[in-house]
């Protein structure tokens, strides 16, 4: 059985680390490069960086931050936000990232997934899904709708259908972020996470809502996720990466503790 991963998520805006609740009210909380270095030293398995307004503002990716991070940490990291072409992917990977995460651009141009997988391998392509709970309907039978542009634009896409289609196109991993849970610290959206994890054969990352290490254990145990994405609880010093992993291990999850 593969170890479950703990992945700090660093939202970046204008080169600075930021955090909000349900995609709103973001405030500056520090330097993303220094923070990434600290999480690497604490034992993070991977790190994710999102340029949270790049797609909405229709601008490019923050290559300077990617290059600085690559010189400071020695674990895999992925980069998302503003990636809208294979050329953008290549620039991010050449700057030192192991993976690219595409979200809004993938919904608008699904062939970006297959083209990226063909160029760099499925293992380098993560599809991020921002998902909102909605009434069940013929159009959204799962009750979960895909939204883009940082939660600003509903797309009328059923999240379960989109997850399966992303796998079909060549995505190597899915990151499922519940907007309803994002930043609330009330726990992950386990129904959504498990629904998608059981429907695809590629790894699923649970994102949005972690308030304590128990929530992280629930994401991988009940939600069947391969990894738990965290932000607020480590950004604000409530827990360290090691404390999170030790709790998960004590509950029975297989995690990497050998450092």
C-alpha cells in the first residue's frame, strides 16, 4: 500500500503567500519561498503552489517564484494558475517544478490535458477541480458542479463526469477542492472526495476544509483520498507537518515518518 501524502498548499498572489475563506477575503501571510522551505524541512511529501488570480486576471504564471522554490526545496512540487498552453507547462517544468496543475484552462480547453500528457507524461499533469455543492438535477446528477476562475464562474459540468473524463484524457492525478469547505476548518467534503476517488483509478487529493489532523485522517480513510492538502492549520502555526503525520499514523494511516 502506498503511503498517504501530506501536501501543504501555498496560494500566491502578486508573489506573496495569501489565504482566504471560500475563495474570499484573502490576506497576505508571508513569503511563499521561505514558507515552502520550512514545510520541506518539517517533512512535507510535496508542495502545491497556486497563483490564485492568474486565470481570472488573464495573465501569465509566476516563473520567478517557481525558480526560487526549486533552489530551496528537494521534494516534488506542482504549480497551477495561469497555465493555458503546453508552452506554459514546459516553462514551469523547466523552471524546476515536477508537475503542473491545470483547472480553468482544462475546463475551457480539455485537449490541454491530453496534449500535456502526450508531451510530458501523465504523471506531470494534475487537474484541479473547484467544486460547489448544488441541487441534484438532470444536468448535475451528482449534486456537485465544477466552477472555474477561482470559484467565480459555474460551468454546468457535473463533477463526477468531469473527473472521469479528465482521467480518460490522460490526467495523472486529480485535486478535488470543495469551495463549500475551503478555509472553514470544518473538515473535508468526504462525500465528494470518496465519490470521485471510487470512480477513477488515478490518485485523488482531498482539498478544502482541514481544521485538524483528524480531518486529514478522515480524508484518506473515509474519503479514500491518496493525499490530504492543507493550508490554514499549518500556515498559522496550529500544527506542524510532523504533528499531522504522527496523528494520521496513530490512527492507522500509512504515512512517511522517516526523517
